[in-house]
C-alpha cells in the first residue's frame, strides 16, 4: 500500500478527505502512520527550503 491508498485527494480544493479508520486493520494503520510520518518530513523539508529562499531574497533587497 502507498499513502494514496489511504485517502482521497480533492485536487481542486487541495484537501484530503477524512478516513473512517474503523475500516483498517492494525497493520494498515501502522503502515498509514509510517507513510504520514514520511510525508511530514517531506513537508518540513519543503518549508525549510522556502524559508531559506525568503531569507536570501530579504538579504538581497536590504
């Protein structure tokens, strides 16, 4: 399973539909947590990149 197996994405709204966790086994839930943690790290890295770009731009215009 991949993270996209666990939820549906509304591309227009850029949101996720909530899951009914009752439908998942313990194994599936553990896999889901693992994939969410990986996604969190990916998003945190993107935030750091954007913050660095912003800092560099601010330095340039000072």
